């Protein structure tokens, strides 16, 4: 930046991206019309994400993934070692050291060699690689030797199947999760056709040269069912199988850490001090955002000035948004809604939150996504619930971490059908957090119900939020100006923007106006 005489009231133009800040300093005639360029340029920096992808591509996310994998492998070794110790203490595994993975592996290999000799007359040589599955199948049907029982149970610890965590699955690849569930359903079908009561019994019949055994999608419940079947079959024959040992082994085999809640990472509300932002899935926020879009919507007819919706039009649009969720502008024009010709345009320029496009690129107004999804699953059952019950149902959908727990709650407490319960367990409500707290939203909602814009509602309910703060000579540090800015791309871009703007202020003085490119 070359040295220039300082000018008061110049215009600063900014175009902010994830890896660059474009800037221009313009002179004007006092009426806002540009008359010349003081300086212009582009500041390029390394993006906080790779290839412009989502935040899961950040270097920190990659390190976190590697760290998670290390923990997973460590916990898997600990699970096997804990199971083996319990079995050895109960006399169900041979004596021997197992302080390290190598020692435990040596002990199990020695046991497998002994079992192969013992079962040589019952299992043909072509099926020796499936010996443990034959032992598991036998253990679920009748008495077996203590070390055979121990080997069968230890094998369950080695491979214990998939268990869904609904909160984690919401952030996972939907296609991959769907592929897992399809594989599990296919395996259940094959077990039923083969007449196999347990997973081990089915795999004992499978020829690995014709149909693979390893790398199949299995469900945790299959292993739990087999464990219970083995325990029931063996308990009359082994006095050591006490309820205490059952609970200890079940915990060692099947315990899974719940996903940790981290409410401290949720940002603070910009209107109510000390309150954290509300989840977007909450029904209050869904209605708040929907009404905001409806109240800001303008109909631009040729030859006329843009107008808001009439009371009748507003009612129709709200009902459609509650029933169907998002609506494209093309759907709004349809005869059953607003019956407007194609040349009529819609404008949402004043909306503050979540304007969007659908997959085809058509502009849309965002509706009540939560109610629309629940109504699609539950039908009239959802409409029969009170508002408090609907809110409680959404709370449970967000807070119950497992599919099994949610299905149990849906059938026993809410008395939904099994099909409805299973669809609820698969339902993914909107992720993320709003800019405001539930307290602020509930205070603003009555004003939006009356048809006021967000700005008007905020002026009435939070007039203090419009008070201008004391002017600063330069932009402050990002972490000081913006609390809880967790998006690495935004945080990096804001820091680079601050550096550029403060450098321009030092060079040319403070600008009179700033224009920012917000969207393309």
C-alpha cells in the first residue's frame, strides 16, 4: 500500500472469501457517488479448510480423527483384556499371563490348538477355520466344557457388531449409515432362511469360499441375543455362572460410551445476556424463522410496487409451510396457494436468517421443517398431541441417544406403532443452533405472529440492542469482539479481514462508509 494523504469519509469496499479479502478504497463526491480509486487489491491467505470443504476438513479435524482412532483401538484392546480376565478368574479360560496383547494372543492361540484337536471328530478339516463359530453354535444349544464356553464368550468380545448412536449418525455419511442398515437387514433375512437362532449358528453353516463371513455388517443386538442364549443354555451346567458374573461380562462385552454433551461450546445469545443459542430443531425456533420469512416476503407484480402478503395469503402460506416444510417460489405461485402468474416475482431481501435454495437452485422460503417431518411420520397422531406434548416429543428425539431407547419410549409412553417408532428413530431433525436463545425467541414470537418484521419486533422487545456502541479507532481482536466463534473458516477470515482493514485505516484514516459483498 503506497503512502497517500489521509482523506475523511472515503468508501471501503470488501469482498470476503475463505482464502482471500478483496478490498477497494474509493473517493466520492459527498453524495455517495464514487469519483476515484484511492487504492485496491487482494489479500490472499491460506484457507482454514482444504479445497473449500466443510469444517471436517480442517487440520485440527484430521488430528482429531487420528486421535479418535487411537482411542478406539486402545478401548478395543482393553475390552478384550477385561473380558479375558473375568473368564480366566471364573475358570473359563486357561491360566497364563495376559498383561499384554502379545501374551493374550498367545494364550488364545494355544487354546484354539487344543480345541481343534478335541473337535477334530466333530468338525471336518474343511471347516476348521470356522471352529469358533461351531463352538458358539453348540454353546447356545447344550452343555459344553468350561474352556469351550470361555472361548465362545471371548469371541463375542472380538467382534461385537454395530450399534447406532443417533446423534453421531446425524453427522455421519447418510449413504454409509444406510448401507450398514441394509447389510444388517440382509443378514437377518439369511439367518431366518437358514433357521439359525444365533449369529454364531448361522456363520457355522456358511462356506467362506462361497459367502464371506468377515467384513459383514452385524448389529450389536445380535451378539447380545447370542450371549443371553449361551448363558441360558450353560447356566444349569456351570455353577460359576452367577448373576454377578453375567452382569460383569455383559458390561465388559457391550458397554459403549455415550456421546459427551458439550453445552459450553454453544454460542451466546446476542439479545439476552447469559443465555445460550437455541437448537434449530426446536419448534419455537422453527415457527420463529418461518414467520420471519412470511412477514418479510414481498410480491413484486409488473407495473406495481412490491407488496406484503394479504391476511388470506399469509394464512394459506403459513398452513402450507407447516404442512410441507420448505416451499419454492414456484410452488407459491401455484393455483392452490397464491395463484400468481409466472411474471410475478418474490423478494425475501429483508429476511435475517436462512434464506436458501433447493437442490435445483430454485429460491425458496423455509418452513416448519420439524413439524412437517413429524407429521409425515405420525400423521393424525401428531396433530392429536397438545403443543406441550409436541415440544416434549422433539426434546426426546434430540436427547435419547440410541435407536433402541427411542423405539422403546415411542411405543411404551407415546403408544405409537412399531413402524412409526422405527421411522422416528431414523428421523433426522435439523442440526445446528440459531443466533438467538429460546428466551429471546419466545419474546419476539408474539410480535411476528402479528405480522411484524424481525427488525420491528426487535425494536419493540429489545430496544437497547439498537443503541450504537462507542466508535473505535481500529477493529478489535476477533476473539474479543465475537464470543464463541467456533467455525475455523470464519474465524480465520475475520482475523485476516481485521488485519487488512486496520492497515487501510492506518494508511488512509477511518472510512465514512463500508460496503461488504455478502452473497453472489
